[in-house]
C-alpha cells in the first residue's frame, strides 16, 4: 500500500507583519519518489526548493529511503497579504 509519511517540525511567522513564513519538516513516500513539494497559501503556490536535505534522524526511524527527505524554507509573502488571507487557507 502506498503511504505518505510527513512531519512539520516548524511553522512560524518570522516577522511581526506576517510577511515571512518559516516552514521545516520532512516528507517521504513509501514507494514513490517525491520530486516537488508545493505549499499553497492565500491562493498562491510556493515551491519548497529546499526539499532534499539529508536527514539522519528520519533515516534512523524509517530507513535509507529517508536520506534526503527534509526541508527548511523561508517563504516570503507579498505585502498585500493580510493575516485573514493566511488564516483562510487553513
């Protein structure tokens, strides 16, 4: 059976005006290769370019397939976004 495992380690706004989001964690599919992760918020898509970071802790838990499953990304939001736009995405 196909299975997607993931964990979000960090999800924070890095500025008081909510203009940046810090998101970190990992994704791993049991059978398929993950080529891209897209974060959707406020009607826009942001590619998680940092996906593929080596992750020894996840390797220890899930095996060699999890070697490069981690990401740690700062997403810069347009100045026109308001907290209401962001909260409506969840």
